[in-house]
């Protein structure tokens, strides 16, 4: 059953607004890159490379995009600078398609899982707890029953914050005291969700990266304990990254993908930055689909990622 439908006019307007800073920055740079030029030549491509790298698309991904545009220019014999935007959009969308085998325009929950378990990981301060709250709201809005698990027991503030979100959205939460065993919280959450036939479980986890071995061990332990209740849990490991940190987000993605089997990404805080290109680069570098993007403070400002609409908003 489809969970979130196709893009509405309101969502598109929110997306345009959320990506305004990046768009403005990219446009200024792009205009400078093609000034006085009528066709896409080596100089324009060199300038374009600089534009993409400075927009945090990342060096490797930028080189792949430039390569694709070079091939296109050779194939079409002549590409005018007035067409560059369209060509750029088409090539980036195709690149994103290669990385994301699934299209999340109309996201559905796989059948037969009992509760669909999402373990949410990411360092402190990236908007992890807020993303969980907004995601719970999205699922509830779509008629799904949701249970939250406060397994980030390392910080009292994280538990308190999640409790506030649970009350705001109107969904149950399972928590224990500060310093409790996170795996124990996860076990209790899944047991409750299973007993109540819930559709979705969202588990918050601690975001400490100072010692990757400890992080790895903790996440592995949480997963093993979950599997005592639901054998194939977690079905999704969602890594939340702060888009405004640019290159730092790449480093976090690297650390977390080494520590656990991340299979979905949420990139937050894109409204407050000109570094929106990071979405393209991270998706390409890690071959993990971006599922959600955060484009504002409001409860509805977490959007299901739609690559075509995203690229259109960025380069239109």
C-alpha cells in the first residue's frame, strides 16, 4: 500500500524554499562559469567542475558528472550554454537513479514484517531525534500505528526530547532510566510493538563516534537483542546526517557504514545551508539511497526524497 503519494504543489513549494540558499549560491557560480560563452567547451567544464565541488557535491561525484557531460557534448556535437542547466539536471538525475534502485516517490511498507523496525543512527546534533519525531508523524498521518524506543540512554536530553515528540505526535514510547542498557530498551520496544500489532517501530540510538569499536559493538548488540523478538529486525538502518556540515557529513557516513549495515539515509538541515549538493555526493559515494530530506523546522518539513524534484529545485 502506498504510504506517501506523489509530490503535491505545497511540497514542491516547501522544497524550493528549503533549497533556496544552495540554489542561489549554485546559480551565481554557474552564471559566472558561462559568462561570455555560447557553447559548452573545456573552459566551461572546468568552471562547472569548480562550481560543483564548491557546492559540496564532492570531488569524485563531480568528476563523474563532468565526464557524463563531456560525453554528451561529444555525442550531440554542440551544446549551448543555455542548455547546460537542462543537461546538468538530466545527468544528475540519471546518476542518482543508478545509486537508488528503488524510487521513493510512493513509499510503501513491505508486507509480512509484523512491525517494520527502523533503527535510527547518527551523531548527536544532526537532528536525529527530531527526524524520528517527524517520521513518526508522517507514518501516523498515513494511518500507521507507531511505537518509539528511546535507546539513546547515554544522554538524558535525548530521552526527554523523544518523550516530547511522542506526546506531540500522539504515539507510545518505551523508555528506561538514564544509563540503562540500550539493547534492553530495544527489546522492550519490539516486545510492546509486537504484542500490540504495531505497523512501525522507530528506535533511537546513541550517536557517539569517538570510539568506532564501541559504537559497532553497541549497535551489533542492539540488533542481536531485537532479533530475539523479531528475527529479521531491524529492517532498515537509517543514518541521519546534517547537510549543513558539508564534507563532515561524508566522514560521518564513512564511519557509520563501517560500523553497521546502513541501508537508508536522511539528510537534514538543508534549509540553513548552501551545501545542498552534499545530497548528490553522499548518495553517489556510498550507493545508499537518500530516503528523506529535512528542509525546515516545521513538523511537515521532512520530505520523502524525490530525486527529480530535488534536482529540479536545485538547478531550475
